[in-house]
């Protein structure tokens, strides 16, 4: 990075159009994971703040619902443009609070702006339909309407993209939102809210809270104001959120953990797979629900793949996200760093080989990208999500066998397939019990596409036209 100033912005709550700073509330510290230094203070919402946010979202709902879809889209698109105009300052804050390389932070700002544009364009497309009736003078309509105020909860790994997806889809549908982003990465969500309010979003339509996650989430979910809950995070917390909402018969959208299998057949281009796997595995330091973890590699090419992939991983430059040479930044916090060793130790104790990895230098939460080869299926890393830069390989020979192993976990978010066989490229995706499959490349979830999982990985979509549909309900109108 060649930018001069790396100032971290002031952090604020947003309630009914009013910004509340750290000097008005108790605070929690924000840490730079590359240095472990405190870089800022995020204000903690008190109980009255939560109630005022709920009241604001409730009062603002009907006027926002009745706002022209084209006007809603225009505000969202203007907000996306403001994100692009502020991309450097937002990216600096993101790298400071999350640790990802500055270039990746810039990319996340651009990607989020594109997603908001895409979701905004769906606002005027919330179609209904007309049904024929038996009576000659009758008419039956089915119309789409916004479900109501939404409570959204987002994690720290993609601190702009995940809030951006949820907020844009709900606002495009005509819903109001109370969002509680992660306290570890607050500046990105504040930047999103500021861009949208500066673009003309009316007071109360979007409210941003930080504080005690359990207390805030419990109150928001329990409130009769909230009509839908949207959560991205771990399976454990997501299950708790779903139980709380189910007790009140409230619909929930969940995007939870993943443990993505990679099926590499013997006709695949091993060099290409290894090179692509490198980028996919170190992206965001492996802290992505779609990150590839279980590499099932045909026994004929396993040794060759491991040798090449290990060499690429060992050459990765790990360091501060503001160093232009850095390819992979630190883990996001001390919890993630502490979680890595058990996966490695367990696999080695069960006979796996450490093909790449080792100690990392630096004061922050750094870890080397790690490749464990020949890992048995009962190893911890083969059934629990590491959520870090750890990959594990295992061999296979039979197509039905590898499909069963790939589908053998409760996760069902993403899977990857590499083969030169055109029939297999069509056949295997149908057999993979996941929400998203990528063939001969890594990466799922483009700006305009469905993004979601099944089984324990959640349900609903965070992207594409389906994302806006998540915040709509149908109404039948029978006319005589």
C-alpha cells in the first residue's frame, strides 16, 4: 500500500438518523490483528438504544414500504457509488480492523458496491400475478409485499460484504433494518450506513447497534416489531437464533458454516488445480464459509498434487496487510489463532503428514498456510470446520465412494469439482448435497447469483434475485 494516512475512523451507533459516538456511551476496544494494538473504541448500546432503534424501524416501515421501488433503488445505487468514491479510506479501516491485505480490502469495497447495485435493480421487479377466476366478473391477484422490519446479525470475516448484502436486499424489498454487526470490525459497517444515509436514506430505515451480542440479539428477536431475522455466523449461534425465532413463529434466514469438499479426479489438470487452490485457500486467511478444506484427490494424482500445492503454500508471504508483498494477512483474533493447533496436532497424531506450514513470524495473530496430507476421515479437520488456512488431503479411487464421503458431513454450503470429463462435470454436481457447486474453478457467489446452503449450513439466499425475495411475503386479493 502506498497510501499515506492510516487513520482509523470514529465509531458510532446509528439510531433513527442520529449518530451516537464513543464519548456518549461505554465502549469496547477494537484491535489490529496484525499488531495486537488497540486502534479504536466502539460505543456499546444501552437498553434504551435498542428500544429506540426498534421504535424507529417500526415508524419508518410504512413510509419506506410505500416509497417507489425506483426511488428505493436510486438511493441504494447512490450509496454504492459513495462506497466507491470512499473506497481507499474504507479499505484502510478494513485492513486495520480485520487484517486482510489492503488490495483485498479494496476489492471487497468494489465487490460490495456491485452487489448493492445488483440488489437495487431488483427493487422494481418484485412481481405478482393475476389468476383466472370461475366468475366472469371476478379477479384474483397475488401481490408481493415487504415482510416488515428486519433484525440482521453479521460476522467479522467480510465486514462490508455481508452487511451490504443483507441491508441492500431488505431495503430493496421495502423493509427497514436494525443491524448488529461484529464489534471486532465495526468501521466497515459504519461506513456502509454512512454511505446510505448520505445517499438519502430516510431516518429510521437503517439502524446500527453494537454491544452485548447475546442481549441485543435476544431483545431484537423477541420484539414484536421484528418480522424476520437474518443471521450469518457459526452453526452453534445460528441454531440458537433459529430456536429463539421459532418460539415466536418468526421466519429466519441463516448462512452458517461450511466445510467445502474438493473432488480432484485423475483427468484434472493438477498444476491448474494447485495454483487455483492456493488463491482459494489463503484468501481471507481461510476465514470464509466457502473456503476449500477437504481435498479428495484421486490416488493416481495425489502425490503430484500434494507436492505442487505444498510448494506453493510454503512460498506464501504472510504479514501485515499494508505491506505490498503480503499475500496472506493474520487471523482475525486470538480465538482463531488458538483454534488452529488442535486441528494440526490431531491430524498428525492420526498419521497425517505435515506437507506445508510451520511457525509464523510477527507480533500479530499470524499462522502459516498449512497442508495436511493423507488425513484419515476420523481426524478433527475432516469433520469440524477449521475456519483458517488449513487444507487436508485424502485419496479416493471410486466416484460413488468419494461422493458419499463428500456428502458425509452435516455441512452443505459449497463444493468444488475438477475433471476433464464433460459427463462427470454434469453428473457429480447433481450428486453433491450442497447449495453451490463450482466446476473446474474455485469461487461461488458472484454479484448477481444465489448464495446459500442447505443442511446445517443454513437456508435462504444472500445473493441474486432470491435475496430480495427472502424479505417479501405474498398476499392474495380476491375481487368480485
